């Protein structure tokens, strides 16, 4: 058995986990093998489990600890807390053996000399032998002590790390996972501090933490020491980087979200106060904690670490990483790396979806963790010792509502139906534990403890994108599971209509050939929320309220144009990344004038039309001098996604284009603003939704790469009816012979000119006979909403079988 007390980190590797735990072993493995790849990792040393066992043995504490644990009733939080407190107190009061402390202090002084200092500041982190393992994360179960300075403070911190092996949550966690409390040793990692108190710090994952999507790096960060992000004390900035485009040519940051970084943790003045929390200046709150170049460098490191561990283990090994930006040197460092233990263990061939089945009043919103729905009674706790309503015990199935959680809360969290917190981001403690336990959580709500009341019935929905919604009352919901392996094979390309970028990563696991329709209107309405012309011209409108709203919106962005272009680009890029390399057909904005009017500032720029449905919409706007400047922003967003982010699978689609001359005007306008059909492989599709598109299909086909049938408008305009009118709703039928003949004419013309043709309406999933007709006609693709995928696959399969039996050739 290993008898050394201290080992330098660079001398360690993963084979040393039994003596130094996962944290130290992983750091040593990276220093030895990844430093040459340019990844900065601070030096340090490991205090081995030999020191821990020797400390227990020489102090005579082992028998006492065993007696205390055997006396715990794990159904009673009170007995757990009392036993844990007694054990920790006993360890903290025990004198550290001299021979152990002398060797530890000697290693510390050597580390200080390495950095040219008499004494240096270090982080002292526990590294349990069960921590950071592939089958159980044990993350945060033991303590970390930052800005420890001097020999005496170091020994105190090491002893406190030993004691933290017996925190309430650590005892409960081991019991829950079936680990023997005495088969686990504790090592301690002593690592040179990175001056992130003067810079920034946070966490990064080599996959999307909600969906398990593999092709992104998700980075969370804030100013100051990283504990504020890990604890969930701030809502951090979030950056998402698309892995496949990470090279010298592209900057594939596909999302940047400004957090609420109103406070930060910095160094304290003494060992009695090693750290302190201070307010963040308002100007810094409104800027991102990392620059684009730093985001890309960090994402590149994360990918290299993931690649290394995946090769080492012989299978995909996504990573959970802690990083720090030194404010003195402006250098990035990796301070921890561990295997991610939730999505890496999941099989994605089974898809479970949750949908609300009743209506309810939304009470507040936050950041969704997971994709489930749950209901229960609110139980507000501000601390583990004092409840809002005295005498109210937390019961299994209650919804835990609190300001934020830390690892001490885990025994209660595992009893909860759901978790709601005022603070935190997607990588805070509450979010990590909720994912691990498989329960929904909504974090960063702001004022949940004020708006909700103990005993109140609520429903928590994380099934509506990245925004979690809390509803009043117990709302009925449905759970559906599907084994994708049981779906039949089909020849017709099945694509998806994806409205929300927030759901794109989740939908990417469904069988698909890409995205047949991604509407810009959804992104503009839900993410940008302001009329583009109001953004560009608000200062000339003499509306102080509008200007104030817009200036608040664009905080963190260079200017108004950058806000629109980047927000739209992020929305498009997230969908494009999710389905890469499959085609993602992005339709330029197709708001009607009454819909544009309802956007912030829209009243200043929109006409009143008697029938907006057939008025100033789609293509007619793009080349108009009244709207051209706004269309320019859409073109710049597409250019950014394709040429800067590297997502060349994006195809653009022109809606509601009445004539060939109009199409040529739009193509010329696009060219003016930097996007041109054929340049860098850009394809241009046309919505076929007006009878003139069908009648003149051969002429249109000469200037485009594909048609996409919009069956709603095509039915409306072929039959001459208002699809929104209830008075003639009985006449609306996309299977009317006139509509079917239109579709057949288009497919024939498209095939003649070797132009692709698909359909992106709901009809194929609603009407099996309509699907049969489309398959018989030889349509290239059918695109439907994700909720209709199963029945559409079945309908296509049945239609293809009938076509085979009738020996109708595929065109």
C-alpha cells in the first residue's frame, strides 16, 4: 500500500485514484499529458489517503465515527445532522500529528518557491477516492478552502477537509449509493490559486447539460472566484460553442447570454476571512466576463480534454470542467476536470416527452433544468434550521422553494418533487443535483420565495424550452415514452419544423434528415422582441420610454444593429448546430403588418391594412425602401451564421413571393447585403404557397434550389377563402382536388428542372391519405413538428408500402 504522505500533482495519473482520489489523479493526468497542448494547469501537490488513515488511526477517532454512523436513522434528518456535527467537531478538535504536518508544510514551501514567493496562496480541495468517478459524481460532497496562506492555515484547512468527509450530505449520499463509509479514503489537493478574484471563473461542460447534445461546449462564468457560480449565488453569463467548427477559420459561438452578476467573491484580508463577497460595478454587470477570443480558447481546451479522456477510456467521455481567468496575467487556467456522470450514462434511443393537458395561470419564470413536469405543495425554506412557517416539516413530494442550495441541502432535495430557487444558473449546485436525481428544477427565478406561499399547490414545467414556468394549481400533464428503435424505416426524407432554438438540442435526438422549416418570426418575437426599424430609428421618434426599453435590451451588445444581428444569428445557429450537417431551411421573416405592429415600437412603422394576410408581407417587404434596412439585418445574421460561425448547412427560404420579377429583386437585395445564391454553397428555396408559384413553377425554378409547399396559404389562396374565418371553416380543406392538383403540378415541374420539392405543413401528419398522395407523387421531403413525428413516420411507411405494391416508381 502507498505510504507516501505527499506527491506532486505532475507525478500522478488516473491509476493513482485509490491513493489520491479522482480530483488529484485527474489534475496529474492532465499536467503530464495536456500541458504540451498549451493547456494551463496550476501546479500543486496531493496529500494521499495514507495521511487521512494515519490521522484517524493515531487519533483513535475511527471507532467513535463508526458508533455515530450506526446510530443514524436515515429517515430522520435530525439524527443525521446531530451525528454529522459530532463527528466533524471531533475531527476539528483533534491535534494534527507532527510528522504529517511537517511533510505537508515542506511540500507547501517548495510550491511557494516554485512561484518565486516565500509563502503563496493556495486552494485546498478534498479529493475523495469515490469522487469524480464515471458511475457517481459525488461532486461537492466535501469542502474546498480558497486563498489559504501560510503553514498554519494550510494544516487547519487540511484537517477541515478530513472533517468534511462526514458532512450530512456526504454521509447521506454514500448511504444512498451504497458505499461503505470506511472504504472511502480522503486525499487533499493543494493547488496554486489563480487570481480569478481579479478576473473571472466558472464551469464548462463538453456537452449540453440539459439535452446531452454532444456537439457543443457550454461555458458558464462570472467575475471573481468561481465559487459564486458553483454555489448558484449569481446567475452567470452563458456561452455555447459549436465543436465541429472549432478551427482557425471560424468563431462558432452560437449563443451568448448575459447573466445577473451583481456580486463577486474576492480575496479577504486574512486567514480568518480568506474570501469576501462584494458588489460588482454596474458597468461590469452589463458586459460579458469573457471575450470571444477567450471563449474560443477555453472551448478548444475543453474539446482537447474530452478527446484525451475519450481515447483513454475507449469510449465517449464528456467532461465537467472548472476554469479560471487570472486577472493579473490575463491567462486562462483549468483548475479541475472530471467525467460528466448524467448524460454520458443515458441511452438516447428512448424519448420521453411531457405535455401539459390543462390551462393554468403562469406565476413566474426562470431557467429550466431538465425537461420534466411535476406538481406539489410549496415548502419554502430559507435555511435548514429555520423554516418560514415554524413547525412545518419538509415532506416527500413537496416542492422545495429557496433562495439557493448548497450540498448540505441534498438530504432534503432528494425528497422533493421539484426545486425552485431565486438564484443560480444551469450549472449551479441545485441544477446539478436536480439532473442527477432526475427531478425538474427552475433556477434563477429572482423572487420565488416572495411570490409563492408555503402550502400552495403549483405545477413546475421544464418541458417548454429553456425557460421554466411555474403555474398556479395542480395542472394535469401527460408523459409519453417512445422507443425510437421500433419506428419503421422509410425512404422519403422526414424533416422537422423547429420553432424554438431552445428545444433544438433536445429534438436533435429524433430521427430526421434536417429541418424543413425554421421560422425567423419565432426568434424575433421571443428573443429580440422589438421591431427592427424601431431598433434602428428609436432616437428620432421622441419616445423616451421606447428608447429606455431598447437601451435596456441591448446591454452587453455593441449597438442596436449588433443586438438584432447577433440575437437572430444565435437563434438560427443553435438550430443549425443541433441538426448539422443536415440542411436547416431558415425562412426569412414573414410577419404580417398587424403582427409587426405588436412588436415593441412597431406602431411607428406599420400601416393599417384591411387584410394583412394578403398584404405587405414576405418578399414584398425585403426590397421595399420602407423596410430594406430591416431586411439587411436578417441578411447579416445569415452571413454571420454561415461565414463566421461555420454553419454552412443553413439554407434560406423566401416566403410569399408573388412574381418571378419580385424573386429577382429579393435575390439582388440579398446580394447587396452580402449573401448570394451559390456563394460558399448557399442554397435558396422558395415557399410555394401562392397559385402563381405553381403556374410559373418552371420560371421560378430557374433561379432557386428548391420549393417548400406551404399548404396552409396555398389552400387559402387556391380556394379563395380566409383560413381564419370561422364562417367558412368548413370549406377549408388542403385535400381539396384543386389543391392536390396544384401540388402535383409543382412536383412535376420541380422534377423536370431537377429542383428539390418538399412540404412543411401539418397536413401529412393529420391525414394519412394526404401523405399517401404526396408519396405517390414522389415528393422529396416531408417536414412536420416533432410532436407529429411518430404518426407521420407510420403514415409515410404505409404509403410507401402501398406504392411498392402498386409498383409506382420513386421519381
